[in-house]
C-alpha cells in the first residue's frame, strides 16, 4: 500500500511555462513534506520542503503548496528551464527523533522542452 | 565534505553470487538509510540505522538481504544469493538527527544480476 503517490509518471512542459507536479498521500499523520530532484546517474537531491502547519513555501522559482484536507501537495516551477528536466520525488515523514523516516513517491519525470 | 560515498557505482553479477554494496555516510550524520529504486515502486526504504543501530528493517524484501553498520563511517548491504529481480539502483543516504533538512543521498550503485 503506497502511502505517497505520484500518479503522473511523466510531464512535458515548454520552456518558460509553469510546471506543476502533484503528489497525494494517505497517512494523515505525516507532518513534513519534501521534494527531491534526481538527475540520471546521480542520487536524489533535496529541493524544497514544507511543514504541515503551513500551506505554502516558496524558494525562488520553486513553490510547494500543501492542502491537508485533500491530502495533496504540489510543486510549481515557474518559469521552467531545460535544466529542470529531471525526476522529481515527493516525500513525507512522521515520527520523532530516531523514528523519523521518509516515505517516497514513485517519481515524475519532468521534461522541459526548449 | 565529499558527501555520501557509495561503491561500487556499477555491479554486474551472476545469479546466485553474493553481492556487497558499501556506503560511507557524511561525517557527523547519525542516521543512515538504504533505499532501492525500481521503475515500478520508485524509492523503497529497505533499512535504516540510527547511531549505528538498526531501527527498522521491515523494508528488507527477504532473508537474502542483510545490512550492517559496524561503525559510524561505514555500512554494507549484502545480498546472498542474488537473483535477477534484485536488479535495481541501490541508494544510501545519511542525515543528522531528523529529516527537517532532508537526506543527503549517495550516487547509487546500479546492480545487474544476470
């Protein structure tokens, strides 16, 4: 049973336009959410995060929105650039101290077309 | 800091052989995680350690898989005997105290069992 789901395996966007990546979760106990970006032959790298007490967090071109009632979060990239082409993983966590761990979604391949 | 270091980068082995994957976490990080990435399931947590102690190994798929962390600077993931369905990219990640700052991932080991 996947607790974190990314239902779109791929997304193509034109350069300069907005990219919207979506993520749904089932565990209402999750209290921290993160997005990771992964290039081929590299490990995932942390991109942006949001606590469950917020509904929006912005960092430059990247904004994460959290809708707790819908158990949904999204990552907006605007404007999209060809260098943003990568696999994006949504992750969620719960717990404290040594018990805290991340649960990842299956990823969305974003392709930004020049 | 050189980041999380995994070796080897690529491993091709025959079915039935023993495979050992290695990981050196970032110095000072007290949590270490082993993940497996497949097309179907995305990033799956196999096992994680806190202060060198295994905390949760419920993600280890079978008894053929074992992991150790003899000290704070080294961990191994062993598969014995290996099977073709074990073919995947295996990532090691480390973090300090909690996930608020995200994990730092290694570049992964691509395992192919023929």
